[in-house]
C-alpha cells in the first residue's frame, strides 16, 4: 500500500512521474537501482483541492469526499487523542471551531488544527475557553493558517463567534 498525502501540493512534473511509476509498478532510484512491486499496489491519494489534478491522474482514481465531522464525532476524536484535556475545554473548543468553519476563510481549520489548538490550550493550563477574545488571539495561530484569516478575526468578530458557540452548545444540550 502506498499513501501519497496532499497530491495537489505536488507539481505537475511529480504527477507525471507518479503516472509512470503506477503504469509500470516500478521506480528507479539511482542509488538503489530499479525497485519493482511484487503485487499491484493499492495507492491512496489525498487532496485538499488546492489545484486541479490532471485528467490522466483523475481517470485512474476512484473518489471519496470527506466532510468535516459533526461536533459529536469531532469531540470523540479529540477525547480519544487528548484524553487528558478537560471536558469543558474540549466541548467549548470544538463548538468554537465548528462556528469558525462557517466563516469565509482561505484555509478552514481541520481536525489536526483542532487537536493542535486544544493541546496548546491544555498545556497552557486552561480548563475552559476564556471569555475574553483578547485571550484567544494569541492562540489562534494553531487554527488560522493564513495572515488574512488571522487578521479577519478581530476581537469583535471573535466575541460574536464565542456567543454563537455558547448558543450552539446550549441548543445541543437541549436537544440531547
């Protein structure tokens, strides 16, 4: 099995090389010689759609799109990965990230960013998200990966998201 993560970040030359490798099931490494697969490899490519893949590569692929997880699923992932993080912190942070994903951002935070952020907040000794937007600003580099996205989150906008997070949390508890 071969996993090539974020193929869309590779250039077209690598994509052409990959097609050649997959056609012959072999690769030549100058220092090692030619390496041949004993079996037809199962190849998994991931993409964030930052660029279109070539028609030749797309023709050879089966597609499966994954959406962001539900809040409950994301909390389960976080709790399994970071069992030491406080429940209130996990619930509030996941609700905040879910709200943030509805914003018009260049790079929407994924699960990895949620985990990084909660891990950082936990290591800073936080048991829950602070109520002060200014206190959140210093940690947003874990979630927001572009300068424009970071500077879009001014204290007033963060306050609105924090209010939305609270109302989402209340609605979820009421429906449970």
